[in-house]
């Protein structure tokens, strides 16, 4: 990922911050008694013209004959507890069918199913497994015992449908304070592999993998709904905040090229960010939106593209996230302390939709000190104050422990430079930046450059150890 480097003068006084220590988290309650189907389908029941069996970790539902109505061939399971009227929930599941058709998923009160379908939505099934993630709000009722149903009739045929990973969770009423530590992050997976060096693995596990690190999402996930839902759901189950980077804008990394790619065009990006946002749904989350995209828009001209189109795509993305993921705190990326002057960056953020977000992020994947990043952020806010008003901001401290690297070729000092060090671990603050985050995954390469030969986004244990040792 391209981030223009350069030296700035550090403030003489050290940054002072009052830190908020996250409180312990409690686990959310899974309201589906059996959504994995490892050995049985109990308590799921076949209703009407269906048979239900467990097969290779899936629930296999066969429609026995052609029926007219969706509910004439269905499968249902009671929830493990009554629902709470007025509260938000998310139903998610994997499914595929022998033939493509529209099925119906419902969550309904068992005492009054036809009158109180809290969720009743058509889902387009295909012959390939896909994740569906659907938020809804529980309605008021006298009896709130509920059930989940999958209604498979009315297709004009007799398909066989398979389901897995069925989940029903209530969205936390109170926003979690603790940040999610993923056991599936790149450093965690590397450190957990018994084939890797023991001492190195222990160091990476203790100093990097045990910290809350952002998960990056782009076109490398074939099913973006599944990828986001798995990650957000895992955090929700622990009552912790998931942290996501949306990184799929067309002509991504236009200035640097090491992380090139992204959606094919504006329509493709709109569809992708919509699916990304819907997968978060009403659940609480933190999103850093498109690192570098605002700052690097000027570089899309090398591909014959118009920077104004990039700003419009970002504006659309902020609107989609605000509508489809209302409990996500979105931070539109504002590059770093020396790429664009604050008086230039501020109006670019405005036209890119920062009014629709909680604020902006700075220093993502870069090395500038927290002090310099604070100074830059305050200056940007000074120029935003007259238009959209001042905004919250967050700083990436993942690799800024020793500040930026300086030599006689500053143009490439952003790409895996030597002698860098982990910065302040992620934490929320009462003053200055709202959060200090590790947005960049420490140990993930910037590209085949500097002290790493690994492609961008690939975990390099040597790079990780260099950051640990400084």
C-alpha cells in the first residue's frame, strides 16, 4: 500500500493522553440450539413435504414433491430463549441448493406465526454455498417464544437444499468497550502453526497476535458476506468490538501499485460495499474506510480515470455504510502527516463523504509519530470545522515506535523500511485521538521491497520480529 513518506518536526512536549481501560467482556447467547449439524439435525423438524437428515456437517432438506406455497415444504427449529421485543437480532446461515430458486427465511413467534413474522425475507439460493446475514427487530407480543423457519416450497420443482452455520444472536444493547482479538489473524495463525520456530512463534504470539488488530477485507474473499459475518459474529459472541478495513475501491493503491486491484468499476464497488455493510448489519463495529483512497485519487489519472469519480465512489460508500451498518463507527482515511497539507486534505474529505462518518483515520500503514499525527489531525479538523464540523479521529500506531525511516531515497521509505518498531498498543483515549489502533497488521508486508520479499499483505515473521525488536 502506497503512503508517501517524509520527515516532520516533532513537538517538543510529549503527547499526554488519559487512557480508557476496556472492561471485561461477556459472551452473547446463541439462540439456535443446533446450527452446525455435526451429528444430527435435532431440534430441527421437517414440516409438510420435506425430509431432513444430517449429511457431512450440513442439514440436508429434501423437498419431496412440487407444492404451491413456500410453507408447504419447510424446516423449523425453536429458539433456545424468548426474544426481547424492540431488540435487534441477526440471523445468518450458509445454504445452497441443487437448483437455484428463491426460498424464504423467517423468524416468527410460535403462538402467532402468521401475524408475527419478525423476519420474512426471500433469499436467492444458488448451486454454490453462500452466506446470508439478515438483521431484524423483534416486535411486541404477549408470547415471545420464537422459531426459525426455512420455507422451500413454491419453486416449481423439488429441490434439495443444504444448510450450515445457522446462527441467531441479539445485537448488544450497550456498545462493547473491549476490542476483539482474532485467533485467525495472520500473526495468530502463523504463531499457532507447530511447524514454525518455537521461540519466534512465542514472541509473535505474545507481542503481536495477542493484541486487537484490524482485519482487512477486499476482493480476495469470494463470499464477502461470509467473511464479514464470520468475523463480526465471532466478536459479537464475545461481546467485543470487531475492527474492519474496507479495501476494495477500483484502482486501489494507485500511487504505489504494490497493493493494486480492487473492484472493476463504480457499480462493482457499490455492490461490494453494500454487501460488506449489510453483513455488518445492525451490529456494533469499527470500520476504517479505504486507506489512501482520498489521498491517492490524484494518481488514478495514470489509468485514464477521473479523481472526481473516486471521490464520488467514496461518498456513495459512506452513505451505504450509514444506511446499512448504522452501529458501525466509520473512519474515512485521511492519509498521513505529510502526504497532503491539511488545507488540501479537508475539502477532499468533505467531497468524499466524511459528513456521513464518525471521523477520519491517519497514519494507516505508516510510521509517523503519534505526536506528528496528532498535530496533523488537529490541523485537518481546523479546516473541517467551517464545513462539516470537527470530527473524531484515530491513529494507526502499529509501526510508529521509532518514527519514520529517513535516508537519501525518501520516495520508497514507506515500504518495509528497516529499524522500525511496534508503537503503543491499541487503546481508547479520553483526549486527542479517539483510539490508537493497530490498523496495519504488524508483520504483514507492504510489498516486495525494503527488508521483505513477500507480496503485499503476506505475513513475514522476520518482518514481525524486526518490529518487535525495533
